[in-house]
C-alpha cells in the first residue's frame, strides 16, 4: 500500500474509530432468511442483535453488508444530526439496526429520529409506528426498494420527513409530508444548503455528503452558522 493510501486509511480509522463499535455492523455469515412466513413477533425473535433484516407481509429480507462510503455517510449524519438533537433536546436519534414497525412491514432505516412528543412509540427493540425522520443511504441493491416500496410505505405510515442519499450517483432528495399527507420534494437553497423542517435548527451543505474525506462535524456546524 502506498504512503498516500496508508495515510488516507489512517485518517478514516482515526475518524470512525470511536464510533465503529456502535455504528458499523455486518450481518453474520449465517444470516439467511427463514423459509415461510413469520409474524412480526416471530421475526423479532429470529432477527436478534446485529442482524440487518426487514419484514414485509410476513416475508424476511436480509440486507447486504454496507460499503465503506455508505458507513462513513451514515456516521457523519448521525454525528451532525446528533449535535442538533442533543443541543435542542429534540428527541432521540437512532441508527440501524433498529426496527420501525408499520402496518404491514418492519423496516430498518439507516438513521431515524423520533421527536420528544412521540417517544412513547419506542419499545425495547423496535419503534411502534413511524419515525418523524427516516434516512436511507442508497446502495445499488437497495435503490429500487428505497425509492419504491419504502417511499410509499413511509408516506402511508406518516414518516414526516424522508431523505434519500445516493453516494454512487451523488444525489440527495428530501421529502416532507404535505397537507394532503403526500410527499412533497423539499427544496435545497441556492447556496446549496438544505434546512430540515422536522429537525429545527439543522442545515447543511448537501455537497458535504460527497466530499472526500467528509468534513469534520465541528467545521460543518461552524460553516452552517451553528457553533462548532
């Protein structure tokens, strides 16, 4: 490995090291979907800790392991949003694997936020009902699912804000529930900053998500007009 690559990987390890144990998970090699349909309670008993899997209409879908860019973006968003949530005592921010149970499915958004007024929805190992904000970082195998099934499931369940972040295509889309309970595309400002409706006080430059390396959170907060 060349000196530049060794240096770059050293920076990555230094940046994500403190968060690796909590945020970076890989499904165990033996995690194969059971045959036949399961109730949601049977699914929860099967899935265990650390296995990335979702439940829809009785069927189990085991998720593929995440790529490094996917993980780095998730960690950056958790740290950035976590600062805003903690400072404002806004609620609880969680990262996958944690189930969000809806009418006919149990999904695992990469990041989910539950507002303070909805914390009664939180159970020991799943969220009963919609998160206020759900974020999916798209991978090639999840693109159709995230933009199709999950989009309509989250909309129908009442997830107030849904973000789709596609690192391969360097695209990010932000949706909010309108007055008719149908998702509307939320604007990105002419300065390139997005401001969340659900997370009051959160604004960030969308291009940061594609930056290599990703910006330090304290610098991002400072540039967005928040104290770092």
